[in-house]
């Protein structure tokens, strides 16, 4: 009996030592150590990264195709300080090349209008001096040119009139001097009116997007999912990105470029009026036709509107919860087409060149009147 117990104890002890030896079990890792040449897991012989979605591939392709045509712009203006010292003030932004000739579209505020020096840095870090060909302060647009020493990539211009809310857009720019930054989003709204800073021009018919736009993105391309430029990134809500950015429709830039090609003229025709769209109950409260139109809220001194005797407000009235200037002319049709939106006038102007005749139908003192205006 004793011998049998001794043998059993010996077998158990030997089994324990064999089972817990390093050759069979590693207590630190808790996995079975196979013999040499065996694999640790079943599956593909090589490790593969996660697959990219079709949307991710689209983003990557557009960025690769567009980054070479997106440029960094630095402008310098010399200013006099309070102590009569002349110091340089730098402005920075983005632009994009539109043809082999080295023509570049950007914002008017990026080039600071009368800048003494304008430098363009390409994606390969080569730099060029640029000159201004045309600018349109009212639409915050500018066309500049460099003299390239090589063949440059350029971007195709799309059609901003065909945009729809909800479609995907991509923005490329140099926010905070960080070159070649890509952000994505959608068209959040169309036809936005954005008030200019410090009394600057009002930006009409702007594209609103939630693609991140920050200081330094100004002048950069807003692209559709085919890589076509459908807008020029221009403004943000507040001082940094909060998901509300604005872009000038690319068709506005096409008009500016057409004027430059044909006549070398700058800017766009400007009536010099401030308007607001009223219709329905609001129009009836002001004794205006229910169909409504664009109510003139102000007329610039010396403007075309003043020359053709368009009339501004004569008094103030409360409409709904707002106190508004009233008594001015109501524009009910532009070029024979009824006014149905706040951007009806600006869209009509964008189709005209200097020297064309714009025809307005206005409602004044209970009667309709036609006004022909030769645009300057």
C-alpha cells in the first residue's frame, strides 16, 4: 500500500514538472508554443491594412490631382505708423492655377488690393512674383498671373449654377500657413448673403458649406466630387471654423475673367442699391403686392441707381418683429423675369457685362414702371 502511494505521488510530481516546463507552457503569455516552423494563427500569410471605402478613395484621388495646382499667396503692403515709420503688413491666403499660362484665381482681400509685392509659392516650394490682371472687390475676386518656368498643373472650372444642397464638396487651402490641407463636407445652403466686415461689400449668393474653412483658406478651391472647382473659399462665421463657411460661386469668377479677356475691364456692374426680399403677409403690411419683390433699403450716392432716379426709403416701419426702412421702390422683375428670391438682382447682374442694358420693372405709388439702365 505504501509503495503504491509513493509511486502515485512520484507520477503526479513528475507530470506537474513536465506540464509546467518552459518547453511546453509559457505562463507569462498563456499560449501554446508550437514547434519550429508552425504559425501562431490561421489566416492570410501577410498582414493587410483596413480597406478604403469608395468615398475615401475619391477624397484621396481628388487631393492628389488638385494639390499641385493649389498655391500659397503672400502679399505685402507698406503702411505708415502713428510715428511716421514705413512698415510692411503681410497678408496670406490661397489661390489655384487655372491654365498653363500661370493665371491664378483668388480672393480680392488676399491680394490686399494695391499690394506692392505679391509672392506665389507652388506646392514644390518654388516661388514667383505675381501681378494683378483683374479684380472684383464687390465679389471678393481677383485674377493674378505668374510667369512659370515649367508646365504647371491646373484645375478645371465647374458649374456653380447646378449645385444642390447636400452634395459633397472638398476644400483645399493653407489654413494658418499649413500648406495643402484638405477638408471635406457638403453644400449646406445656397444663395446666402454675407455682410462684409467693417463696412466692406456684401457678399451675395454665396455657397454655405460645413467643410472646415479657417484663416488662410481664403482664395482656395471648393471642389465637387469630380474635382471641378465650384467655388472659391472666402469667409467664415466668426474667427475660426465652426462648421459654417462661405464660398463665392465659380460662375461669378467666370464673368470677371470674360470681362478681362474681352475688354480688360475690372469688376462687375454695380447698381449701388441695398435690397431685401419681401413677399406675402410682410409685403401686404407695407401696402405692396403680395407677390413681393426686392424692396430698396438704400442707394449709394453717385451710383447708377441714383442716376436713373430709383428711390430709397422715406420712413421706418415695424414689420413682424423688425424695424425696417420703407417707402422705397419695389423691384418686381429683372429683364422681364419676376423676382422670386433675394439674389434675383445679383444673378441678373452676373450675366451682364459693362455696356449692357439692364431692364427693371419697379412698383411705386401703386403703379408699375419700367427702367432701363446702361451698366458701367
